[in-house]
C-alpha cells in the first residue's frame, strides 16, 4: 500500500511570497489532516477534512493560510503572503473513518519550508 | 496549542538500557497514542491505549495510562541505536480523532 505523498519536500521563499504544498493521501482514506511543526515542538493541527468538507480549521490563520480538498482526495495548503514565523515542516496525514475512537493517522514525509 | 508536556525533553542512554518517557495532558481523552519521528521524516504510529485501559504492550514497547493523574508513560526495553528519534504522545479527545500532540522527548541511544 502506497503511503501519504507530499510535495515538494523542501521550499525556500522570501517573506511576502506565496507557496503551495500538495498532499495525496492513502487511497480510500476519508480523513485528511494538515499539521504545522515548528522546530523543537510537536505537530499542531491546522485543518482537518472529512472527504471534501472541513471538520476543524480553528487553528488555521485564515488571513494568510488556505486549504482545499477537491473531490475528497488530494489536498493543497497555501500560504499567502508568507511570514518568517511560517518556517516549519508541514505534515499531511490521512486516516480511514472510524466511529469507534480507534484509527491510526498515517503521516507523509512533510514539506520543510524556510522563509527568509 | 499543545495538550501537554513530555518529560524529559531529552534522554541519552546506551544500547541495551531501558528508556522511559512520560506524558502529561490536561483534558479527558478517548485514547492516547505514541508516535516516533526520525530526523527529517514524518511521524510513525507506535501504539494506542484507550481511556479504559491501564497498560498495553507491543514488542519492546510498554505503555501505561493513568487517567486519574492525566499521565502516560512509554517504556522502550533493551534499546537499540535505531531507536534514536523523537517520541511524541498525542491525545484524542474528540469525535473525529483530532489529535493534540505533546512537546516530544528526544531519545539518543549510543552504541
């Protein structure tokens, strides 16, 4: 079974530029997550999709971050304009839908963003 | 925001020794999970323990959960150099398995 794919793996941009990240979840996984992981910290959830609908985006800085999941499969996360504090690893994860409280999240390798 | 804290922040041991890391959290949970992250890579799920369970084993891993103290511990027995990584606890307190991660413990196992 193929894992969660993310691209690009690395990105360097200057502040105020825009950037987009792409995620392809494991086939059949209805739930998709985007996390931000700042160096030395644990991942922080930015947004969670169930199929192509948003379940939770309470920690997404909506003035500069946006995300979409068209057709309930691939997803893109965009930052416009980027700030220095956006430098982080952006992780995508997916999960099959469960109501029982179980269910493992499978993570992609992440995109490492450096904003200069 | 982070759900809780992990202790210690960093741990350095020799191969063959046991490694214990602790996690404290703040709210009631459905389950608690432990993940490993190798340098520069994504997270790998290690083990899940439900709120009604007190202890769980998986290979060289042993996890305990004390809901009265809102704490969990991960024990890695007979550690190997390949266990060198950061370890995160994550709590699931909601209906759509929204995970809230701790701050992590960096484990270094020297040959």
